[in-house]
């Protein structure tokens, strides 16, 4: 394929992106001096609250807030890079990469394979790339073109959309003229025809569900032929509806507002929807919106009081359980617990409490963090935490693996105390100090050396005017 081919691999785009990232990468590199030597021990090096290099739980994070952040997994080498988030976001894993620049999205399945599949979409105007079958494509919306692996479709062809379009998902093909008015879908388990809103019919799941409408939404009907449940139903909108199956029966009055369903495993009533909802059986729900409601579904539990003021939820996640509650818009809490073991109660693995917009407290095991201010009102997102939160965090206290760190006013005051007692700190640019009990060492300085003192064991050295020193031999 020639270099002028419109579907050629977008090398120029990658070079432009790389040039845009280079200044941020250099800025980050200039602030780092300590290499990561252990995947397990937390390490943190900062030039300020805006330039940081941190490793924790086998994850390496570099930030130059609010311009750049990068997270790298040291186990599987997954990398996420954000530049001026949310403007630019790039991800890579092994040989695959994907990302977004403003409204331009791209995905490259193998960066080392010049003939591999890739996709570039300039939403909503342009799509260009190569499919997994090696077919190059180009689409200029809404004029004409073909796109592959786009929005859940394996293939989508259009001409003067919505005049004509054709899509394919696996072996199911949909052809439309003047979408959404005329459409025909056919595949191994589905056949659907529509001249909207006058008439439409469909047969799904190899004929187990057959639907039809006339003058939608006035008249619609359905026939079910499942192995364990069969029956028919209809809706005359907006007056009345009825469905009768082998194991359940439903009535509507003024659908969808009033509904009553009685079944062998589940019952459901609306009086009217969405204000009063009651469900009994495998799933339970009692809803008098917006005053009070609760529901239980497959281990999940949720309730609210005076929505959206108060809500709480419990949800299993693997072996753990998440517990959340909120008092909107000020108080938010999340707690993660591990199941109880024989002779021992359940253990709290992590806890987050936020009093928006003032303070946030996070605890994970013995690790602890306090922050002031906390302006993001919802659950913390990674890019916001890395790129934007340092801008409004006036006070930050961390305790990790026995190490303690305090930062005030974006690092103008900072102190660090290690688990072994070694410590250092500063009040920039006035005062700085260090302490190392293992070496019997203590130092302090004013204005970066205008006056200073250093002691190691029995030896002492004094400094004035940056250059003048006296005392014992330099330790």
C-alpha cells in the first residue's frame, strides 16, 4: 500500500502525538532521582505536589499536574498516559495501543506489525483503518464509506446517511433506507422488518419470540414460545395492555404508568410508575419515590430516603463486599470488607470518607491518608486524582508502610518521617532540616545555607553566608 493511500497506517498522527508528549515526559524525568528497587515497598519522590514519582502495589505513577500523568503496571506492563486530561488519553498493553485526542479515537492491535489491524475515528466525521481481516477502509460521514469494528458492529456501510446504510454483526445483517423508517434484519436467529411507524414485525431466538406493531406505539403484540413458558400479549397505547404466559400474567392501565404482574417466581406492581413500585419474589423492591425506597437483587441491596439526599448500597465484588452511603451533596462513605472466617468477624480492608468539599479520609489496611480540600464531589477517578486533585489539595497527610509524610500549601511545607526514624523537611524557602538516628546525624539550614548546622556523632559543623564553615572536621 502506498504512502498516499488514505487508509495507510497513520504514522504522521503518531509522530505529532509523540511530539506533544515529549515536553511533559522531559519535565517528569527532570524531577526524579530515585529508581524503583522493589515492587512491594511504597516509594515516593516529589519535587512538589505537582511533580511526583510514586510506586505502590507494583504500580508506578509519574505526574506533572495538571499537564501529564502516567500509570504503569510493573506486573503486566499496562500503561495509561493522560495529557491535559480530558483532552488526551493513551493506553498501551504489550503490542496493543489505543487512545483519544479530543474527539479523535484510535486503536492499533499490534504496533510492530505494519499489516496489522488499526482504526482511527474522527467523531463524527471520518473513519479510516484496516480490519482484522486485512481490509482497508475509509468512511466520510454522512457522505459514504465503510467502517469495521465500529460501535459494536463488525461492518457498517452507508451512503448519504440516513438515506442508506447496511450493518453486520456476526452473521446478522441489517439494511436500512431513510433510517429509521425502513429497515430489514435477517440472520440465523432473527428476522425483522419495519416500515416505521406504520408496520413492523420480528421473529427472534429462532422463532421463540414473535413481535408485531401497527401505527407504533398505538398497537403492539407479542407471542412467546419458550420451552418452559408460552403465551401472548398486546398493548393498546395509551389505554390498556395484557400479557398471559404459562408462569405469569401482566396487566397495564395507561401503560407504562400502572402495571400489575403476578408470577410463580416474581410479582411486580406500579401505582403509578416511577413513583410507586412494589416487587416480591426472587427480587424485592418497595419504592415510594422520592420519599423512600429499597430493593434487593442477587445479593445487591440499595435504599434511599428523600432521594437524592440519602442513599446506601451493598454489593458483593468477588470475595469482598462493598458498602456505600451518601448524604448528598456533602457526605460520602465507602467501606470494603472481607468475609468473616471461623471464629473471627469480617475485616475492613479499605475505607473512604469524604466531607465535600472540605476533607477526605482514606484507609487501606494500616495505610492512611487525609486531604483538605476535596473538590471532586463523586468517587475519585484516576485521572482526576493524578492530574487535577493536586491543584486544590492544600493539606495532604499520608502514612504508608510505617512512613509518614505531611504536605501543606502545595509542598511549601513538607516533612517525611521513615519507619526507621529518619526524617527530613522544609518550609520553603526559609528553613530545611534532616534527622537520621541510625547515623546520629542532624542538620538544619536557613535560606538554603545563609546559616546552617550539621551534627554527626560528636562532630559539629556551622555555616554562614553559604560558604563560611567552621567547627569539627566535616563529617
